[in-house]
């Protein structure tokens, strides 16, 4: 009797069973499938301190195992070097091929090249599937260029492309005999850092629930309220997209042709935009995309005040405290705090991006660095010297001050819009608050920035 054919599916940034091209292709190709995830020692070293992302990741893996179990299989979880561990599994189960969800970060590309070499040596077929973008990096290029540098033309070209059909969701996944039961490590064996107290729960089930709720609820008024800090009227899907608990294609399909859909899909396109820049400019996490001759200030004291949410500018401090509390920050607040660090304090965007990466659930090389460079004026912004005035931003996007009161407990009793300018309160009132005075004069700092950049 001939042996049943077997394939390994290596899950990476696609922790889901719906619209998962790698899983669907493995099930279509072979009778038996080994679903596997490797906790990469290298990445654990890099992101080890981000207890938030690790907490979320473990929840994703638990949920993925549940989904696979409902289909007859289990998720094999290994810890170590992903290429070696995957090849070991393929040998053990005599797999003839490996299907992998491919990503295009510099590290993922290097890992993929090593995997391709090992598969060639072992005579195992390797099939990669790009499901983490709607449009794969490099699939769209402008005339005469290797990537789009400006968003609007990219958005037009991106929107005009037909969307690929969804990968079928397998009803059954047949594992080979002897598939080990998953052993998920405890968080404390991966990091000594403590997660933020109010993290969103991870996993595909939660992502699908959230998307369904979003389509029924927030989406229709996204265009008018997505910048309202207190309303929290955004989808909060970014961590789920980052871990691939839901495919961006599914999000697009569910939101298309609905009220609010176009504005929302335009935001989703930003994700692919930054990915195609990074794929072509792998030095982006370190080097300025468009150098402006900046000689950044080194001020550990100011950088610490920013990180701790103690700058004396309530809207900035509220954003930074939301990040510490939830591992998440509203997009408008991200822009305000990033502008404050790079343009008001004139501190290197790399320091801000590193702090975000240590706490954000959705921290993602392309989006984090791309957006930081955009705000710092070293990236793709066509108006690189615009400076966001924290007070004006607060008055526009936190009209009644509710966002500040929610995240800055020292200011919780200051009523109305007065919360945005505590320095106008009486000396006795200010003393009673225990909230710091502004560490810098914003207007003066903005003038200095322009002088530096022009000079
Ligand atoms: P929604 O408003 O509901 O938008 C839907 C989806 O569109 C998001 O989930 C996200 O995938 C995508 N999106 C929206 N805005 C952007 C954008 N500007 N760039 C790229 N994709 C976008 N986003 C990340 O996913 N990871 C990061 O590490 C990250 N770092 C950022 C750093 C800075 C300094 C700034 C200004 C923005 C950053 N963003 C990052 C973009 C944006 O803030 C988040 O994607 C958004 O706040 C996530 O919330 P949401 O899912 O509710 O977004």
C-alpha cells in the first residue's frame, strides 16, 4: 500500500484557518497535514521584552489550536530556530512539501531564503503564499520606479486591482499519526516583563467577532468620527491584522460597498503602502527615507518625560498613558505624540519607534517605522515640516477633554476643555493636581525646528 502524502504548514504571520492560502493549499495537495508554529528564539530575543505581544501571540496560538482541533488536527508548537525545527518536522513525518505564509520584512525574507536552501537540500517542495497584504509588495510599481513614494497614486492603482478570491476554509485537516500535542509555554518562560493591564484578547475567533461587530456598528460613521479621540470609533483590528488572525482581504471584502467602507478601506491601504516601501527599502528601520540633515537632540530627561506621559501637555500624556495601559494608542494620538517627540522635542524618531515597538500590540516594522518617518518628516509625507500643535489637536479631536480625563487620572476632576491647559489654573489648583508644568514651550520649539530644517 502506498504511503499517504504529507505536507507541513508553517504558520508565521497568518494565525488563522479562514482565508489562509498556505493551509488551504496544503490540504488540497496532501492527504495528511502537519500544522506547525515555531517560537523563533531570534525573535523572542528581539521582542522578548514586549510582554504585550507575547501575551497576545499565546492567545492566538491557543485559538488556532482550537480551530484546528475542531477540524481533526492539532497545532504543533516548537521553540527554536524556525528553519531547523520545520525541516525536523518534515523529515519526521516524511513530508513532501512545506507551505508557508510568507512575509516581506527583511528578517522574514532572510528566513525564507534559508528555508528555501534547506528544502532544496532535503528535496522537499517549498510553496510560499503571500496572504498578509491585500496587494503584495512589488505587485504594483509606478512607471520608472521600484515602489510608490506617494500614497495617493498608490491608493488609486491599489483600488483598481481585482481582489484575489478567498482561500477555501478546510472542513477537515487530517494529521499523521503521532502528531505531538501542542505545548504552549507560559508567558513567564518567555519574558520577565509584565504585560499592560488592559490588553485586548488575541485570536482568530475574537478577530472575526470584532470585524462582524465593526461592520454592523462603527463602520458606517467611520468617515466622520475616526479622528475623535474620546469616541474610540475605529475598528481596533490592527493587532489582529498584524498577527494574521484575520486576512486584510477578508476585512476589505466585508467592508466594501457599505457606508463608510471607502474611507476605511483607504486606511487599510496605508498598511500595504508602507509594506511596499519597506520591501524595496529594507534599510528603512535604521536610515532616513529622505534625509533632512537632522542633528537630533539627545535629551534623556525629555525622552523619559515623553515615555512616561509626564510632558505637561495633557493630550500627549494621555496618548502615552493609553499605550502603557492598553498596548494600543488611537491613530490621532500616535500622530500627536510622534510629532511632539520629533518636532517639538526634536528627538530622533528611532527612539520613539523603539518605545512603540516595546509596547504596541500591533507593532509592525513597516507600519511603525513608516509612520514614524512620515510624522518626523523624513519619510513619505509631502509636507515634511508640518508640526502638529498639541493644543489645537486637543481642541479639535478631544473637544470636551474626555480622552484626557480617561487616561490622565491627575486631571480627572478638571471639567470641560480646561483640562487641555492646566497651566491656566490657579497656582493652588495646579499644586493640588500633582501634574507637571509643560517641559517645553511648543510654539518656540516649532519655530526652532523650521529654522533648523531650513538652515
Ligand atoms: P482603523 O482606523 O480602524 O484602521 C483600519 C486599519 O487600517 C488598521 O487596523 C490598520 O491596519 C490600517 N491603518 C490605519 N491607519 C494606518 C496607517 N497610518 N498606517 C498603516 N496602516 C494603517 N499601525 C500598525 O498597524 N502598526 C504599527 O506599528 C503602527 N505604528 C504607528 C506609529 C505612528 C507614529 C503612527 C502615527 C501610526 C502608526 N500605525 C501603526 C498606524 C495606525 O495608528 C494604526 O494602524 C491604527 O491606529 C490602528 O487602529 P485601528 O485598527 O482601530 O485603525
